[in-house]
């Protein structure tokens, strides 16, 4: 099969088989194989914890009195294999499992010999025909992107990359807010500021939020302005050319600002905004009505979903369509026209109920069921300032994304210049700025992705840009350290490893080499787990552990000029290779030199 397997799956398989061979009734008794990774490799790399539970559930006439006896029986059923060095029954009945060093060496040897220096090659990439639609970023036209959109953008990009890494097809959708009643006032405001026929080139609105606020103030204060605004909405929805042209200018101007952010962050997303579904809404409502799902409620058309206090409003009492109408048309389109096998929506958690209702309504309509498609919402927590409140600027405004990116890069540039002045590091003067950009953006991304998406987080530049601890900066330094060892081997020792040559063989005798090899061989398992859970934080966790283990390896095992130089260099290269893949999935552009 082309399922990805790694060392964790190998060991789990061996113990699953041993468990069922020893106790064929285990599964009927509801006992599932339980093999976990240990925290401390002193007691082995893995532990099997089935004996205690099984002992309680086994029929008494089988004669197993203590969990230790059960454990011993399982151990007896482990066939001879080259993966496990030894097993021990410990304490009340735990089974400690020690990996064979020879196995790690052999697997690492195969991995580096395949030429890619990455222990993934033997597995190949899983290619699946399934399509995942990822709805992310999705800012609103004529408003700035804020930190919430930043989280959605960063998480969404990473979710797509994780899927694509293994050959899954994705459709990256930017569901921009480009439709709705607010456009009446925005059109009017734009006309008044830039004339009846504004051209995109002449309209200079860097501060979209300011523009939006200006329009809103006028709308609330000026009755005449309010009236024309309302007629604009009707005209726009009826397809009036003049209104459409101005609406288009507003979209283009905003798009230009969004694109700046996407290109700085290396994000790719295809715009398919709310307006795209406009002509699909009436048909959707008709269909839902014919199914008997739509109820008239105070003039509005609503869908009541069991378990929710407020309904979905698919048509307002004035006949207009809103957020709910669009999302019902969108989910129908994605499931039935695009034939998505999976849809992932990424927004802050406050929209959780909205999506639950949409998903439920789509199921009531028979558009999908749990076996035909998987529809999920990843709802992330709010970003808080260091005072624990919603992240705002000093003057109380929501923080503009671009300012936040600038600040991170500015601080990083400052500290890199400081370092260079002190004679540390190896970045040329001319590369400081671009390195600061990579690290600055990378640090923000890692800060965001390493957190469990559902929890709120406190935004702190100091924590984010710390060179120590679980930060993107630490990881980038750890990576650069490996790269620098590899570069020095060549420049100072004239050594470049050719792992593919027949003479080359990995030698791994030091315990830190063993630990690092083990960590690397987990990669395929990590991949399959993060792909099924769609969790960039799983990639971060793995990357951080790998960096820690790699750092103790290079600290305690001399590489340059040692007897084991070639083999150790190959280990450095393999590690940098895997770290590079992880950075890639997190969309962190990591510098080789810092
Ligand atoms: N534009 C929305 C906002 O800024 C997010 C849209 C999310 N996607 C969706 N299909 N509703 O909150």
C-alpha cells in the first residue's frame, strides 16, 4: 500500500498483532491496542499499557491474576523482528519497549542513501483524488485586514500546504465580503470624494478603515446621504452599470491592499467572494423552500435548525440577501458543483454557531452526509494584547495587519544589526533587511500556528521574537546552525557528503545520534496525523522537539573534524532536510544564514 508508515506505526503494528495473538478476545472486550511514546527514553521509547485494563476484563477462568502475567503473555507473542531491541515488563504491568539501534541506523542509512536526505522518500507521496475546499483569509472589501484575518490567512495557508504536501488537491478560496448593503454608502462616499467616474489609478485609499468609517459617519449623520445610499443598494443589486463600475473600483482598490499582504506572507488564495453567489441565491432558497425547510418569520425567510435559538435568515424581510443567504448558496455550490470531499472554513470562533447551522441545514437538505463529505469549521481564539484585552493599538483602534508586520520586521532588523555590530552571526550587511523580513514574518507565523487554534492568545513582540524557547526565531537559529556546520565542512574541511556512494554508511553509536535518528523517523507518522487532524500546531510541536534533539546532538557530538564527520554531517543534512519540509508546511521562509 502507499500509506505512509514510520517508526511509530511500525511499533504499533507489532504490538497490535502481539496483543491479538495473545488475547484474541481483546477486541470483543473493547480493549484497543495502546502504545504510547515515553517522555524519558531511559525506560524505552515506547510503552504498551494494555495489561492493566485487559486483566480486569478477561474471563476469570483463563487464570490471569495479575496484570504482569497478562503483560508477559503479550510480550511472548511479539515475534522476532529487527525494530525492537528489547521489551521489559515493569511496575504493575507496563511494557517498556526499546528500539533497536541497528534498526535506526539501517533506516537512516536507507533514507540518506535515497539521495533526498529526508526519511520520507521511501514512503512516496500519497496521491488522493479527493478535493478539499479551504475557505480562509476572507477579509472585507473597503476595510483593512485585521489580526483576526491574519490568523485565518496564516492558518489557512498552512492547512493547504499540509494537504498539498501529500498530494491532496485543494481549492483555496478567499470568500471576501464584497457584497451587502454597506456598499450603498461606500459607493456614494467614493463618488463624493473622487468624482462620478473614478478610475482605479486616481483613487488613493491606503487607509481603508478610515474610508469605511468616514462613510459610516456621513451615513449616520446626513439624511440625504443616507437616502441616496439606499437607492444605490437597490441599483447595484439590479445590476445598474454606473453603480457596478464604482463598486468594482472599490473592490480593486481593496484587492490591491490585500495582495500586498499576501505577497509579503507568501500566501496564495483565489478570490471567490460573496458577490459570486448572488445569482445563485434565489434558486437555493427555492430549493430549500420546496424541501419544506424555510419558514416565514416576521416577513423574513428563515431556517430553524434544531438546537439553536436564532434561525438562519436566508432572506430578510425587505427581500435582501445577507451573510446567511450567501453561505447557504456557497455550501451548495461547493458540495454539488465543485464536488468537494471536504470543506474547511477558517474564521474566529465567534462564527461557530453560524457555520454549525449552515452545515446542519445543508445536511437537512440532503446536500451531503457524513460519509459523502466532511465539512468543518476551524474556529480560532481572539488575539489579546498584553493587558489581556482584545488586541488594540494605543489609541484603541484594532491593529492593522500591515503595521504589525512592519513592526516585527523592524525589531528583527534592529537586533540583527546589533548582532552584526558585535561581530556575531554571518549575514552580510546587504542581506540584513531580507533576513529580518524572513525571520520577522516567520516568527509571527510560528507564534500563531504553534498555538492550539481554539485558545485565545496574548500578542507579545518580546515573546514572539525571543531567540530562546518555543519560538520561530529559536527554530530558525537551530536550522541555520545546522546549515552553517554543513557549509563549514565544505569550506574549511573540503568535505561534502555523498551518501549515495557505495562506501558511505551511517555510523550512529552516541545516544544523541540514536535519539535524533528516532526523531527523524517519526516524520512520516507526524505527517499522516497532521493531515487527518489538519493541525499546523502538530507540525510545530514536532519541529520544536526535533530542533531540541538536534541542538543537543550538535552540542554534544563533535561534527567538524571528528572521526565520524561524514556520518554526522549526513545526520545534520537529514535533519535540516526534514526541518525544511516542516518550515515549508508552515509557510515559513527560513534563511540559511543568520
Ligand atoms: N468576511 C468574513 C469576516 O470577515 C469571513 C468569511 C468567512 N467565510 C465564509 N464563507 N463565511 O468575518
